[in-house]
């Protein structure tokens, strides 16, 4: 839809112009979330399961993040993004 609009008009679709942008300090966390989300498990019916805390913990270990406050903040953000995705997947 958006590509056809661009092809026809030479402009971005108006809805894309209103799309919010991530702050620079959030990009790394969002990219990490996408990586963790891609490895999530599914239930027997194919539904999404939450990202396991152990997966987030292992990711932080690989990064070498030792600061407890940074680890807690990262975990809260990933779980928040995860809860939004899970809610949206149920609505589909």
C-alpha cells in the first residue's frame, strides 16, 4: 500500500509521516528486543509465548552487562515491549 502510494505520488504516505521515531538511546534496546523476540517459543496452537527471563539474562551475560540497575532497566523494557506484542497478537 505505502509503496504503491510512493510510486504513484513520489511522496511518502501521510501515515508514515506521522509514524513516531525511536530516540537514539532506545535503538539498541529495541534491536536487542527484536533479536530476543525472534527466538521466542510458541505454544501448541502456534500462539506466542512470553520471552523467558532466562533468555534475557543470558543475553545480558553475553553482553557482559554487570550493573544491576542497567540489567533491571533492560529487563523491564524488554518485558514491556513483549507484553505489548503479546496483547497485539491476541487481538489478531
